C-alpha cells in the first residue's frame, strides 16, 4: 500500500495527509476548493516546521513530506491508482454517502475505502457502494500528527482482511489502532459527547461558570482540557451533529443535545474555528478568555 488519497483538506484531512506523507506514503489531497487546498498546504508546512523546531523531524524529512503530497480538485482524478482512500469531509451523512458513491465508481477495484467519521454508521456508508467488505472506519484524533489513537470501525460487511490491513497500516504510522464495532458514536464519542453535553447542561442550569466547570474536570479528574474548552476545540457544530446521531441511533433522551448548544450553533458561535464559543479566541494568543456571554456580572 503506497498511494493514498485523502478527501477533504480541513483540519482532519490535512492532518491525515501530513501523517501519511511524513511516513513516506504518496498522498493525493482532494478538495473541491483550490483555496482550501492552498490553506491546507500552508497548515501542513507550518506544522512540519514546528516539528523541525522541536527536533522531531529534520529539514530534509520536512521537504520530503511536502514533496509526497499532490493536490487535486477532482475526486475522479485524485483517486486513480490509489490503494486506500480516506474520506475526511464534513460530518454530514448526505455528503458522505455522495462521496462514497463517487469513490466506488472512480477508485480502483482493489482499493480500501475508509471514513474518518466520528459517529456516522460505517454499515450505512458501505451500503451505497458495491464493495462493502472493503469499507471501514478509520477515526483519527485531532491533532492527527500528535494523537496516537486510531479508532478502527468494522461495518457489518467489513472483511477480516480489510480490518487487518488497516490495523497494520495504523501501526506503521506509529499509531495505536483499537478495533470497535459499528454502533452510534463507536466508543470515543459515545462516551465523550454525553460528558460534554452534561457539562453544557451544568452551565445552562447555572450550577457553575465556564472556567469553574473546566477547572473541576482538569484538576479533579486529571483531564488535560476541560470539557467546554474541548467542545470549542472540536467545534460545537460537530458536537451537535454527533449528539444528533447518538440521539437518533439509540432513541434515548439522555443523548438529546442541550438547548444551549443548539442555540450557540444556530448563532454561529461554533468554537475556536469561528473565534468564539464558550471562550474567545484571538489569532496569535494562547490566553483562555471566557466569552462575554458567560462572564459573571
């Protein structure tokens, strides 16, 4: 397995492309927007330079990694001759199903089709292709070059051979793959998102403030980041989408998104990527400043 395509050049997509390229795989990074691809390459370059500055990568390895990435604005062109395609598009079921129909049409017959989805059914995705045994979940964590876990999700039809291939490939990327079965939220988000949702409810009901909730979880539970800050980092729209998948999939009211989360997403306060969520974010600043909306009077 030498030729990889990554569909989507956002935060997860460029991180996945960076990681494969760093380990000397040839990577086709695909996005419908050339400006998004240009931004992704700038991000990858900056992150590689950070690794060089830390001494974890040489300048020669940085240059080689960048040379390993080619950008495309066409799925048809970008997936030809690829052994593995990793979809990392927005967490939207209709979009993902369309992409996988296209991948099934244009990718070589031997290619494995993987999704980086954080909650959507791999079985449902596989059902729109003619190669269900070659469809699998490959859920990387953010930031991809740093985080060790890859949640490997077997769909109903995923073969043992496909699963073994992806487990071994993840290890070659110096990741730790964990095999899980295909149920809403898998393992990571089935446990994480209710915790984040409960933290939002705790704020919504006036039990404590933003900073106080996060401090309790950081100092009391040894979490490196509080749940509200983590929600901002993930993206509040992504959190909402995952909670909806959990709620729809299990039909259990315990997964119902907090009304505060719903309102924040509707208002465009989606976290770090929009500059404000539970905290305010200023480019170049690492200060953690609570949003004016949640400051105590």
